[in-house]
C-alpha cells in the first residue's frame, strides 16, 4: 500500500514537472523532443511531380528565387509553374528521367502543375519573405532540408510562434507583436 502511494506521488510529480517545463520552457522542450525523436522534425509532402531540389540547385545552379519569383518583394514566395519550367523542359532534350518527362508532358499540354502548398501561415500572421532575404537569413533556417533533398519535406519543428520569437531574440530582431501580426 505504501509502495503504491509512493509510485503514484512520483508519477504525479514527474507529470507536474514536465507540464511546468513544457509551458515555461516551450522552445527548449520542443527542441529536446525533436532532437530525441528526429523523425518528428519533418513530414514529406506528396506532389504531382517529385521535384528534385538538389538537381536544380547544384547541377542547374539555380537559386531559390529563380523559381520562387516573389520571395524578394512579397509576403509569399510564390509557387513555380510551367511558365518557368518551359524554359528547360519544353522537350525531353534536357533529361530522360521519369519526373522530368512528366514536366515535359505538362508543358506540352499547357496544363498547370497542381503543386500542394507546403506552408500556410494563419491569416493573422504576416511573414514578409523579402525582409528575411534582405537580412541575409538562409532559406534553410525556416525551410530546413527542402533545398537539400530530392523529396520536399515540410519542417514542423519550427512552424510555431515561440520558435520564431526565439529566432528573433537570437538575431536581435524586433519581437513586438505588430512585427508579425499586422499588415
């Protein structure tokens, strides 16, 4: 009986400590969880075409804003489509890879590629990509492995307010509410 009571009290204390730690030190706790369970950091995003970021970045020597045209000027980076793809993929002369041939088919048919959006912030959050680009923040800071993988992945370990605020504090950026919550 006494031993059972000690176990119950111990479990309750541990849960209390974890709860307080989670709400008081959310960013370090989430970082700890994501470092202990790295599989939770990202999730693959299925796309109609398996876009090979590595090939386009390293072999074709394209930078992010070649395809994401609006990243230097607007809130949204923009999603590339066949108008850009057509430059290299109007025929199968560039590549005979199956995914590249799918792009050629879209271009020849004049059909838009129905990309699945990877990141969508709530309406009340303003994320001006251009401010971050001008501040020389690497795309991988928020987007992680996207540019280093042949399969697009959505980074879920950094898409929450505390992570952004922590990043702003580390870089000496403004943490006023209106920085991210005004148009």
